[in-house]
């Protein structure tokens, strides 16, 4: 029987045959339908969570299934080009053959004023107000670079460079969140480079945690794990003297290691990384946030959220729901220890919604999506997981869709 050519399909077929499995066996052992396996082997595409299930059944890293091939045609996206034009100009200016810059130099402001603006932008980011962040970033990047150029004394110059690095790391964080990955990479790499020039290990490591998140978003699991592990080893703190910020960055790196390992079907490495992250979180004691030492919130609740995420990736819906409101994730614990970032909390609630769908509770899943939409503004529209959950609700709902479901499908651009 002839097969349509597809790098993914050829890889899955070869590994299945090497394992001595039929399509029916692979489907049954992975919890997928035979139709899904056939579609993939005949040239179809698959989500990463589907590939993870196949890889786990075949006993190989998920990344083994990522065969090279020509990308799919890109849809015209002139709207995004227009919306991002000013940010591109500030972040990626034209470069000629001379050292003279061809970019808008911007106007220098005082360093305390720029720091205040970075803090304001980060607060807006954490409140899911992405439109406001997008409007602030071009001017913030320009004025930070102008302040670095204008700074004279060595001490002032070093402080200006650090401020510019923080502005770039903020841009990288925002751009990763809205899935503008090439621009985000540029921002993170420039921010890390500036921090390294200052020998500011803390700022550079903060940038690395962001870059690892970007690599994870691009399914570059091996690289994310290796980068995070190498950096964690280089900055390992002495617990008796380490600051909360140092412990937080080190712990965040272990979270990245675990996230990469579990997605890449390396459960033993993931479990050890989760244990190390929990150790760091316990030492911090609360959900700690200070953008000058690390760009996210880290503590016991965050570490527990990520451990529950592993259960979701493994398809353990009962486990997700059992731990979702228990222990460190209970309301009383969050009042005592502190809340995680909105992003991490709402990403966790999407896992809860997915668990409800798997167990057939479509209305409970719908209730979660509605709560997230009500509290996050347009955050949910940037989350593929929300669209996956909504598609599953539409495909498994046996009764007529409610108005609430139809409205959510429109909001997420999911077609019934």
C-alpha cells in the first residue's frame, strides 16, 4: 500500500515497526484511536501532546519524532505586521556597513524614571493587559538604549546598561507570551549579552529562564533542558546565605528542566527536577516577586502548580482534579503563602478544564473557561490549550450548544 510522504509519518511508522507493533497496538497502548495513528503515518499532522503519548508508548524521547521538513504555508498576517511595526523598529533596527546607527536614537530619561516605567509595564503584563504593554515597549526600549549611550561615568553607565538589559528581558517575556518567537529570541539574547558584559550573573540567569521558556514554546525540549541545567549548575546557591531572589532564579531553572524533561518523555529526570524546584521553593517560603532579581513569581504554590501540570501531560485527569484544590493549591494556603502569577494560575485552571473534558464533564470545563475569560481579558485568546479544550467541548457535547458555549467558541475563534 502506498503512503503519502511525510517526515513525521515516516518516523512514526519506522519506530512502530522497530518496536514490533501494529497500528492497532500502538493506538491501544497510547490511548489514541487507530484513525489518529493512520492519519499521522499517511502524512497528517499532530499536536505535541499526541506525539508525547506515542513517544511514551514507543519508549523514545518526544523530540525523536520531530523530523525535519518544509514548513506549512504561512497565512497572510498583515495586521500583526502593522501592530508590531514600532516594536520591530525599536528592537531590530536596520544595520548598515558602518558603525553609525540607522535607528531612531530615542530620548534619554533618568534611570529611576526608566526603572519606574519597567515596573509599570511589568505590572500591566502580570495583569494580562497586553495592549498597554505593547504601546509602552517601543518607547521604553528606545529611551533605555538612549540612556546607556548618554551615560558618562562608569558607575552610571553600568547602571544604565542593567536597566537596558531589564527592558530587553521584559520585551522578551511579553513577545514570548504573544508568540512572536523570533523577536522574543532577539530580545532575550541581547538582554543576556548585556548582563554578561556587566558580570551580573543574576540578571543573565533571569534572561536564561525566559529563553528556556521560549525554547519550550518552540518544542525545543533538549536544548531547553540542557541550557537550564547548565545554568542551574553554574549559579547553584549556598542555601544558608542565598537571597530569596537567588533561590528563586535557581528554582525557576529547575522548573524549566522539569517542564522540558516531562514533555520529552524523560520522567525520571522530570521527577528529580521537580524535587529540586520544591526544595528551592520551600527555602524561599512564600511566593516571592522582585523584578530586579527575577522576572516572575516563585514559591511553593508555583512549584506545586507545575507538578500538577505534569499529571495533565501524562493524561491523569483524576490526579489533576484531586490536587487542584488541595494542599498548597487550596485557598487557605494561597492566602498564607501568596498567589502565583496570573499566567501560571490560569494555565493551571486550563489543565483543570481539560481534565473535566476528559472525564466527560463538559459543563464544568465550560465554567472554568468562563471564569478565566472573565478575570484575564484577552489572555485566554493567546492560549492554544483554551482552543483545544473548546474544540473538545464542541466535539463531545451531545446536547444543543448553550449560548455561553457559542459565545466562547467565537471568542476563541473555534468553529463548531
